[in-house]
């Protein structure tokens, strides 16, 4: 490719903006060529926003979209691949709507999950999705803005324009990397910049890494990201490097790239960072002092998440945490238990070491969370009963008739009904 051609493509890429867009502002593209093949006709411009249910139904009927929903539920939403959109029109509230030109299947999967959470249930296929939008999506999904839809229409073939931009990004290495690759790339650039202002830093040695706020802000400006996001990429790499080094040196295994999402989830949980003595200046877990059962924080994390042969020859260590944010035993539920069980750590220990008889006695996170919730409810109910008992003690049954009213009788009737239900519930055996 000639230098002139490269310059033309780079100039075109520089005009493509990038931003996070809330899912509610994304419209599925009814005139997607793949859908036109199924429906034989395009929809007029002013009707594009009205064809959403039809498009979602078509895409959800495809096997790949259903697989994508399952993947997001089990592994969480990783904002790795940018979607491409075009500005459409503002809605009645004045918010700009965007037509999804690339990423309609991903948008459909997200909309399907959010619709289930809002209109059906906070649980889908066994996964807790009650806080899915807040915890997984945050401020929205990453999108490339290809321009205004009307202007793209005037150029003719919109799909060709989309492909042109995507191909150009690929040629110049600007495609979205997988999470661990992006963390690696960000770390390398940061270390080069850090070495320019600190003589003791070796760009090729992760052990010389530390956080310099000024350098972080500089990298954030270059990458059009927030400083917090840059720190997150750096921590993803430093933790991955620390864990990987330990796995190789102590357990003889390599780091599984699929476990990167576990680190991402770990970094979202202040309680877990505290539990594992995470150092925000150097981006690593504690690995000097014993935390529990002769394990350092790093060794404990590895025992919960990775499969390996135990050094003492007692067999294989089977990970009790099997997913980052979904499934029967995930890091998110574990973080919930750690955040709430702060005193005796009874329920935390259920997950981490079991009953003390060996790793096989460890309890999966969802069950430990349910046990904690049940115990927490028991405490709250006990406190409520104590308050009720005190109120009843203060009632003078000899003079209460003087305060009698129809409203009081109605309330008393409701109270008796509720106590009948409580009485029946207390006679039931606990499922635990």
C-alpha cells in the first residue's frame, strides 16, 4: 500500500469518534443487508425506530444470538469489541438515538437480558441479573460513531462504508484487542513513558512498575480514556503477571486467558481487594504473610480459581470459583459474602477452606451467599421480634378498649393474619 493511500485511510479513521452509549439509546438496524435477505424489503428512514421488536425477534431466533446470551450470562459482559453506530434522531426526551451498524447481535443479547430483568424476573437461567446493567454496563457500551445515518445513506451502500472502516482499523492494528491484550499493550506504553521520568524503571521489567498519577493521566489523554480506566488496564496486567509467575514457579501451569475476566471482576470489588491485601501503588496482591490455612492471599486466590496438582501429592486442586460473575459459584457472589461477613468470617471460610477437613469440604459461593442471607435475615427478624415484644409489653390490655376504632380492628386483623403465616413458617424445616 502506498504512503498516500495509508494517509488517506488514517485521515478517515481520525474522523471516527468513539464514545460510551447507554443501551436504551441504541436502535437495531432493520435495514441490515442480512435482514433484508430475510424480509425482502427495506424500511423507510422515519420508520426505522418502529421496527425494533421485529428485528429483535428475528435475531433472537438465531442460534448464535442465544449462545451469545448464554456466554454473557456465564462470563459477564466484556466491553472488548467496539460496536459501530450512526446518529439517527433525538427521541421525545431529547436524547440522541443511534442505529447499530455493526454489533446488532450483541445489542440484541444485551437488550434481551435487560428486558428479562425489567419485565419478567431478576433471575434468568439460574443467573442473578438484578444489577446487570449497573454492574456490567456502567455508562453504556463502547461504540464507534460512523457519522449521521442520513449522510451515510446519501453515499449509497452503508454496509460497504462500515466494512471499509472496520478493515482500515484492522490494517492499522486499531481493532479492539481481547482484554488481556489491551491490558498488555497499555502496560507496555505506560512503562516506556514511566521510564522517561524515573531512572530506576526498566520498561522490560514488570517488577519495577508503580503508579505515577501524572503518567497515568498522560496515557489516558493519549488513549481517550479516563485515568481510572488506564489504572484498571495496568492492574489487569500486573495481577495477571503476578498470578502467572506464581502459577509457573509454584504449580507448573500456565495462566488461562479465560481467567482474565476473574481479575476484572476482582478489581470491581473493594472487599476482595481488602481481603487479598491488594496494593494500589504496585498493583499486586499480598504474598508475604499467611492469610489463612498457611496460604498467603495470592496462594488462596489461586487455590480458589485454578486447577492444579497439589505439591504434597494429595491429588488435584479443583477450583471452587468457576466463573467471574455468573453461575453457581462465581467471584461476584464470593465478593458479596466477603463484603458482608466481616466479623467471624464463618461464611467466607466456608468458601475458602470449608470445614477444615480439606479442600473438598469447601462450599460454592452461591450457597454460602444464600446461607449468609438466611442468617442475616434471621438476625433482622430477631431484632424486629424484640421490638414488637417491647411494644406489646407497653400495651395496657385493661384500657385498650377505650382506644378502639374500626381502623384499629382492621390493623389488628392484618397483624393476626401475618403472625399466623409467621407461625406456620417457623414450623418448617430450614432448607439448609
